[in-house]
C-alpha cells in the first residue's frame, strides 16, 4: 500500500506531516516535494532503509545519495569539517537548491555515500520538506523520486507512476518550483568544482567565490563513460525518454530549420516524430506532435517544464523526439546538461 497525503505547501497540516515523519523514522520510504524535484526519502542513518531506496529505484549502489537537513547546524554532524567557503555559501544559499560535497563524518553510513569519503548535503527550502525533516528529526537521504533512468518527478503523479505500492508514503504537495535538481558543488577542492549545474548558477557562485570550475561532465560535453566520474551518478545515462531523443543546438533559426529537415527524413522512414519546442518557435512545425516546454525569453519556464514534457512524450509512443536546445547560460546550463544526458544523438548548428 502507498499512503497518499495531500498537503498544502502554503500551510502544511502538521498532523499529516507527523504521520509521514513517523514512517520515515521507522525505516519507511516517503516521497516528498522539494523546491527542485520530488525526493524519495529515507532515514539517512538507517542502513536498511537507505538500501531499500536503491532497490526500489533500481539504482546502482555506487551512486551516492544527497542527505537533506532542516537546520543549518546539522551540517556539522554529517560533515567532519566544514571549510570556510562552505560556511559562506551556507549563509547565502541555504535553505535552497545548492548541494555541498563535504568530507563525511563517522555518523553517515557507507551505504548512503556509496562508500565515498564525502557526503553531499543540502537544506531544501520547500516548506513541506522542511516540516517533514524537522518532525522526523533525522537527516533524510533522498535521491530524485524516479526509477533509475527516468526523468525526475515534478509532481506527485510522476512519483506514483513509478512507485505506486512500492513505497509507504507519497506526499502530494503540488508541482515543484524549479523542475531541475539542485546544483552540486564540490567544496573539498580548491577551486570548488560544479559537478552538476542547477538552479544556483555558476555565475552566482563565482560572484561569491571568485574562481569556480565546471566539471566537463557537468556540461555533458563529453560522453559520460569517458569521463573519470567524480560524482558517480554522472556516468550513467539519465533522464532517458523511451523514444530516441535527438537534441539540436545552435541559434534558434538554424535549430528550427534543422528540426524541420530531420522531421521530414524520419517521417519518410515511417517513424513517429515528436518535437519538443519553445513557445516562440512551436508554430513553425506544421502537423507534427509538438509540445511546448517553455519560453526562450524565460529559461526558468523551460527548466520547469522539461521533465514533465519528457514524461508526456513517453506516453505518446513516439519513435523519435527532436528537441530544441537553448543557450547553456545561467539555468540554461542545467537544462542543456539534462538534455545532453538524455539525448541519443546531438546535432550542432551555428
Ligand atoms: O535537487 C536535488 O538535488 C534532488 C532533491 C530530491 O533534493 N535530489 C537529487 O538526488 O537530485 P539524486 O540522487 O537524483 O542526484 C544526486 C547527485 C548524483 O549525481 C550523485 O552521484 C551526486 O549527487 N552525489 C551524491 N553524493 C555524492 C558524493 N558524495 N560525491 C559525489 N557525488 C555525489
Ligand atoms: Mg536523480
């Protein structure tokens, strides 16, 4: 059985939060909304519960989990040491979508960090996530609440599609805000390195820290297998839709023209073609199955619509999805990182 609790994010009902928190404390799996995507939570200190996360997700056990806390101070319990630059970032960006890699303390079991010496910690800003973690009074290990290889969930429906009757509780707190997962920053090295781009942009981090590097795998410019994976999860092909996704990058005009060409060719082969377009260009494609992911003039809307649109295409039984790329700047880098990792093929235009 999966208990579904509908909770108002504006005013979380503390009785419902209490019920969910009990399940967490007692070793259950509880999916909950965060400001980025839905997470699949377990008590991070309970090895058996954490192991179940890997099992139900079908996640390789060498891919470590992020540990979520509700008080800034709790970072000191999970990390052996918190470097000064981490302190500064915590002051500025927590609670929020920034995950910090820190040297782990003895307290954190090896299964949670996949045997690594570091632990990834984040303090979510979503009121339901905060209330749940506070009430459970344990650090909460939570990957995105999707089966391994599927797009991350941005609504409770997505979570139920993947885990109905496989986990104890799903908290339905409506649609999430950002739609892409948190920025992952390694602060154990100097200069710090972005391992996964997210809502806190490289530009924002550089404003605070000066030098910040972006791992090539975070840009997804090299084939994941070829990179020496610092974040083990980065080496897996993620977010893969059922259809073959072909990503077309370049200036909007060239992208549109190339997608039209590709559409014709695939259709000639008898393939069912879907197009993931932006509001500005969706009118260009004629009869094809076109889904609007968001607006180019506001990349946040594209981040928010990305995983939902990929999941919608999965229900349409398309053979090929032709996706428009966007400028990999600001949150656009997070969008392009997800798309490049989902893509079976990439076409680069001027
Ligand atoms: O926004 C988010 O971060 C969401 C919500 C639920 O908080 N969580 C999330 O978790 O995206 P997950 O497991 O889907 O992605 C965590 C990423 C993986 O790529 C993993 O390899 C990396 O963080 N990671 C976790 N711990 C790590 C560690 N100790 N060293 C390197 N990478 C780590
Ligand atoms: Mg994930």
